[in-house]
């Protein structure tokens, strides 16, 4: 079913074979939004009965739209498909169908618009478990065709255009049941690093960054994770040479330079106010928004 008037905001969700979690996840979104919003779910050929659940939910909620058998081959294609199908002026995404979301979406939207008044150009506001950006920006700088790590590739290109802010805040979601095995985690890690190289990163700076993390010169990830990056990177780089490759912004072909630049735009709400010389109207985001998004201490950002 569709809503009669065009929505201003689209919550873009990608889905594949999440029958055990999709109803609870989507309901946690749909029950907290009003008619300014639509939810678009792109499904790429689920075979576990979850499409029937999606169709049932679509009948129950007039602002839910399901695109089944979408034909995308990876996360990046699916996310961009949802953006292109969206009718809203703004996109909220990274809200995936295996998580349950605390009521916070409208507050995040209000906060975005408070910051929007201070930024001269379009930008994506990145949070923990969700982001918001104008649809026009994500059509101009789109997701590219890759699986795990697709967000990193997008953020790198947005950051190069001064079009990314990252907000430190409390968690807004909890996992509903997806618990990858150790082997799955290894496979995901290898694919993610491979896609880093596919997106234009250079090997030598990557090895230098991993060594600096492993030896404590950076201290943003653990020694063990730094070691694993150092060991896996050459293998992942060779894998990337056999697949479609893209260009990265020249200054961010060095992963260390990208990580440093990302940390510069990762701030608490108060730090953003200081940076842009503004005062965010706390009444606009309400008590719940303040409780979730206005934190005193900055959480670490592991990209």
C-alpha cells in the first residue's frame, strides 16, 4: 500500500532471509514514525518465508513499501536501489532488519535540521546504527557495487567533499538474533578488507597503518586487530585485483589519512555546537533526543 501524499523522509532498509527478526525490527521503526515518513524495504530474493511476512506488514502499514526480488548482488547495490526508489527528500539508512530500534528517529531528524542550518553544503550525519542525508546527495555520491565495507567506501568519498559529520551518542539499536560464527566473522573481515582495496586504498599505507595500530602508535584498535589487519591485507589486496576496482579520493588512498580525517569530524553534540558556533535548540529534539544524542563524553569510533 502507498501513502497518499509524498513523504518527506524515507527510511531505507535492505533485507535478505531474516524471517526470524524482520517483523519485530520493522515494527520497531513503523510504530515510531508518522505520515512524514515512508519505509522502503529492498529484498533480494529471500527464500525463508520472510517475503510473505513483508507483504503482511505492507498490508498493515500504509507507509511501508516492499520491493521484492530486486535483483541486487550485494549490499551496495541494494542500498542504492532503496535510495533511488525513495520518494522522500531525505534518506535515513543503516537501519537493518536484524535490529530493534529505540524510539529516536524523529529526534534524530530534528537534530539533523538543527545542524543543517549551520552547514553551507549538503551533508550526511552519521550515528551509531543510523544516518541521515539528503537524497540528492546520495544520488550525486552513490553507493558502489560491493558487499561488506560499502559504507566505508561511501563515507570516504563524502568526507573528501566535506559532506560528512559523525555524532557520538548512546546506542539506539539492539541485535535481535544474528550472531555470526567465528568462521563467518573471518569471512566478513576478509571481504571487508578486500573491498577496502577495491575502493581505491593503497597497500603500503594500509600495512603501515596496521603496524602502527599493532604497536600502539595509534591505539584506536586492539593489538590483536592490528595484527590481523597486517596479516590479512596482502591476501585481500591480491583478491581485490581480480574484481572490479574503483578510484578513491587521492588524499584518502592512505587509510591512515582517512582515519585521521574521520576522527576530526567525529564529535559530541556540544563539540559540534562549538565547531559551528551554534546553539542547538534542545526543545526541538526533546528530552528523549537529549538523553540519546546529547552525551558528555565522546565514544570511540571504529570504522
